[in-house]
C-alpha cells in the first residue's frame, strides 16, 4: 500500500512513516498542503494520512481537493492541535 503522510510537524511525520514502513507499506511525506497537492496531482496513492491543522493549506482543504478531483483513495485525518 502506498501512503502519503501530510503533517507540518517533522517528528510526527517520521513517527508515522517509521510505523508504516515497519508494516511493509510504501510511504511518502509532505510537510504541508501545497506540497501534498502537488504530489497528489503527479502520483497515485492508496491512502492519505493528513494533519487537519497546518499553516497555509489545511488538511481539510487537501481533502476537498481529493474529493473535487475524484481521486480514489482513503483519507485518515488526524490532529493534535491543543488550541
């Protein structure tokens, strides 16, 4: 399974990547929504794991991009935002 991990927190991206790779999944990382949308436009993924609260383009906006462009993949939205 090919998974795109989107999170502005480098530590969280690395933790998620390490766990998924140990389960034999192929992963790519994006530090923000803009980079993620560029990757989604040019690559095929099975699943996206995205932080919801990010500066610039949020995880919600990435999900809207996926829906508007009929990209067939699963989305897991996460957040540790303490507000």
